[in-house]
C-alpha cells in the first residue's frame, strides 16, 4: 500500500517536469478565461470570491461593533498569509496583500518560482502582464484603477519569500520556513486536485497543509470540479482528481476544518477552450478546528 502511494505521487511529479509556465499562463490567464469585461469569466469570479473572503465580517455582533468602532478587521486577519502551490500566478494574493503584513509564495517547480521572482524583482522577463488584474482588484476595493501601481508596490513589499513546497510530505515546507505557531491564513488555488494521484492523496494533502496553519486560522481553497486532466504545456497532459462538491466538503471535514462557505461556478461553453475538461470551479472558506 505504502509503495502504491509513493508510485502515484512519483508519477505526478514526473508529469510536472515538462510544465511550461508561459503556455500555462496563455491557456488560463488570458481571454476568455481572464476577461475583465465579462462577469461570467472565470478569473473575475475567482477575484470576487477572494475579495469578499479577505474583507467580509461574518458575525452580526462583529458587524455592529464594526459600525461603532472601526477597530475590528474582517474575520480573516493576522500577520502571515501563505499561498500553497502558487504556480507562475499572483492573482490569488492581490486582495490578501492589503490585509496581511507578510505573504509567502510557494511552488514545487523552480521554473514557476523563477517566474514569480521576475515579477518581484520588477526587472522584466515576465510571461504575463498582471496590470489588468491589479487594476480590477483596485476597483473591487472601491479604489481608482490607477492605484494599481500602489497595489503592486504593496505586494512587492509584503512578499517575504518564494519557497519550494511538496504537499505530499507530512511537512510540506522546510522546517524553519514558518514561525512555530504557524500561518494565520492559507490560500491555495487549483493545486491539491491537480497534483494528487487520487482522492485519498488529495485528502491527505489537505491534512498536511493544515499543519502549517494555526488553530482557528482560515483556509481559502479554490479548485476544479469534474476535471480529469489539463495541459500544463503543448502535449503536457497532467491527470487531475475529478472532484464533486460533496467530496470537497467531506475531505475538509476529515482533515480537521470547519466549512464556513462553499460557492460554485459552472463553466459557460465558451470557457471550455480545450486546455482541460473542467466543468466547474469551487471556492471554499474554512477554518482550522
Ligand atoms: C493557479 N495556483 O494557477 N506540491 O491558480 C505542491 C505542486 C506539487 C506538489 C505540482 C494547477 C493549475 C490548474 C496556480 C497553479 C495551480 N497549478 C504545483 C489548472 C487546471 C483548471 C484550471 C487551472 C488553472 C505545480 C486555472 C484555471 C483552471 C503548479 C500547481 C498547480 N485546470 N505543489 N507535490 N506538484 N505542484 O507546479 O504550479 O501545483 Cl481558471 Cl479552470
């Protein structure tokens, strides 16, 4: 049994050796999937979920208190936000960088960490222009789109590091990567189901990243529904664990989280552009027990 697990994980790692960040960004982060003039486009939907999650206040009591004194932040707060399996993308931390003082990006592949470093060092060499993303999130925050330069500066200021990660390890990050109490919030987009050989490995990985999070901390999880493969580059076919909503809820419960809210987006026909067979996208906000 142990051996079977390792083989599945090793086979996934082998698939990723040919991952092509430039192609991947073209496939998933340009129109139609990233069309900011279309409410039913995938990326604007993801950005709206993240904006709400990082800025909302849940309980009525907190709302009333917020009304009387602007002391109380949203219920997602703290110092350190960690993004699990960032890939070559930044969209997933454009709201969180205004709420957390420290943001840690992580990925399994050096080619993706390099892509992120290119943006961080602002020396060109990026395979995607994130300006429209920065402008869109400024608008969600009620700011002028021209404030995107301020948001870019804020993001470059709070990103503390870009580290290797393997969610299949009980300790996914280097031992000294995080303070002993753990992170205050985790965000992870399209990672776990895209790197796990089966549902059991997906659920184990949820448990492994949970160990990086302080009790009471929040997990913001975005993922694919009904997907069995995607292309990580020309001819680079990567298997995916096909998930449904019930399995996502069960796996979160099994690995020690309390689900706060689950939202689901169903792909319109013209978002099915042949780079995968995904049918839906879920957004889960959960808290570690
Ligand atoms: C993103 N977060 O684009 N441990 O949101 C940790 C690993 C491991 C490992 C590989 C998959 C993309 C999904 C980023 C990147 C997410 N990556 C790393 C893709 C599939 C649906 C869809 C997609 C994207 C690996 C956008 C949209 C849709 C990748 C990352 C997975 N089809 N991390 N053991 N092995 N990784 O290097 O960067 O996981 Cl809209 Cl619909």
